[in-house]
């Protein structure tokens, strides 16, 4: 199956846009990105339209995907069909919500008929043309580190494809896990884990014996495969605690990691260490929940105390490091400000409006956090080229020099990135200066924070040794 011209165009413009939007997109398991034969890709769905973009970029081959039918209206529907999307008609889109009209006006009979068409199109795409289809089996998008109960549609399509083509289609299911560090933030990170493919043909006997039960059992197998690619917390409260532990303790874990993990990439390290924290918390909760609750209270109390002072854990961690030679001293920092300040000013002034507008557009268009990142991405793809072109034209208009206009245009992207990086560096320095100020003005408070931090790290390290002894893990 060859991609449509519009699909090729989307990939052409989205690839550099993603490289700008994300600081790092790391992929583990590229060997599982099958480029030949039919594949059904299943992924978690925390970040609405950003998810199919990221997953689609993994493959060189075109990736079709199922999307809910309300998206297939007007120009959006034209674009989605050109991008090889197939509409799926969900029951909830037929129901009115909060007194509003339903998203769809189809009867249930019409909806079922159209869904049968979608299934037939999926069977033909996979079994007849050896194509690739992406499904989000959770059925909806919610920004959280959890995997919601899976619908059986992916398993039914997989089994139905093989059954229609006499179990000779050689279909594989490829599980993908999208792990966003901070899904709403520009220049954040995302870690994508691709799992080992699941062959569908071995499910023939189970399907022919009981198709309904086979679909449920295969769905459970898919769920387990997806969970292995994800960081999963059980609740918002649990997630808040785990994120606080990541901030406080993960840097220490990284510094003392086993050799095989110490040599891994940054994304793999962060993923595996966070997964170990999640598993360890669950292990202790099953054995000593009171201990976990006390630790949760203390860690969150420490984090809240820092927040009230306008601090994070990072400056305290750096101040406690015995060797902080990588950070320049006062003279070095003054020289960095003197050298970088003018470039920061140039980059900030010339990139402010195209950087500021997407955030305002996202705030105006949606209150749902799952839609913020894709709106920022799309809006930025418009505002930056538009403002760069307008600003360059103005420079040419007032200087009448093509060279000046060209040099000005070339300066915009690198100085924009520099301004953002310099602003974050400045924020980190301010944190260290605030620590110094507290040491002079509120020494007792600062000492209590340092004492509590040391005590928490000691308790966490003792718990780590106990967990390692009890599980045999590092």
C-alpha cells in the first residue's frame, strides 16, 4: 500500500515540527517496527491527536488509523481520509450530553452498519493489502499514566482478519507505549517503547472453539503487552507521590544504577528507574501500607514546603553534591550572563509573538488538557513561519538589503532556542541564589529542609536495599 500525496506531505512537514516541539523523542524497540506484512499497531492514548502523529512517524510505510466519527466532518474529514483514517461510529457519539445535541444523528442500526463497513475495510487493508492499521483500544484519550480497560475491537479485527483469509494473513499485533514527561510543555521529552509483536495465527483453535472468549483472551494478552511498555500508576494520588519520588530520588538512583542501566540511554534510564519506583511502592504497600503512607506524607510535605518558598529540589541537590565542578562559580556565571544576555534578548524579542500566540490559541480553543499539545504543535507550525516571513520582509523593506534580511532570517531559529535554554538556565541559577539568600535570612528553615531531605534519602536508600533483598532486583 503506497501513501497518498497528502500523507507524504503531512510526514514531510510534521517531522521537523516534532523535532522542534520535543526536546527529545527516544524510541526503544525499533527492531519490532515491522516494515513488511500486515500489522495491527495498538497504543495507549493519553494525548489525543499527538499520539497518532508520533506513532505514525515510527514507520516508513503508511499507517492507517481508526478515529471516532465526529472528527470526519468538513475539511477535517477530507484531511483524515487523505491521511488513511477510517471512521469508527461509537455508541457514546449517538447520545446527548449535558442537554447538547448528540455528536451523531445516526440510528443504532445505521451505526452498526457503518461499523461493519469499518471492520470490512480493516480486514481488506490488513489481509488483502498487507497494510498497517493503528488502533487505540482504550477508546478515548485521557492524559494520565494509566491504561484504561481495553475495548475488544482490536482483537476482533485481528482475529476477524485471519479468519477471513483462512489464517494465512500472517498478521502481527505490535504494542506501543507512549510515555510523555510533560505532555503540555513545549520542549519536553517523550519515550516510546515498542514491544515484541504478537502473532495472531496461533489463536485459530481458540477462535474456532469460542470466538467471543478468544477476543476477550487476546484483548487481555494485548493489555499485558501494552502495560510492559508503559509507566502505570493506580490513581492521581499515587501518581503525585511517584512523581515526587522521581524528582527527589531518581537522580540518586541514576548515579548508583547497575552497569547495564548506567550505560543505557537517558530515556531508557528514566523509564526503567521510574518503573522500579512504581513496582517498589506497590511491593511495600502490600507488606507495610502504614510505612508507605508515612513516607508519602513526608515526601509531599517536603515538596510543598519547597513550593511555598518558590524552590525545587534541584538547587538543594546541587548544593549537597560533593563535586559540583560542572557548574560555573560567581565569576563564570557573571561572564555567562554578559555573553549570553544580548543573544537572549535578540532571540526573546524576535521569537516572542510566534511563541506566545500558540499558548493563547490553545487556551481559547480548549479547556481539555489532552488537546493542548496538538494545538500548540499545529498553531506553532503556522505562527513561526508566518512571523518569520513577515519580520524578514520588514527588515528587507527598511534596509533594502537582501543580505541583511537573509542573515536576520537565519538568526531567528538558533537564537530562539538559545533564549529558551538561557531562560531555563537562569531559572536554575535563581534557585541557587535563593538558597544562598535563605541561608543568610532564614537559616533555621533552610537547615530543616536540608535535614528532612537527608533523612528522606536515607530512608529511601534503606527501603531500596530491603526491596532488592526481597525481590532480587536492582
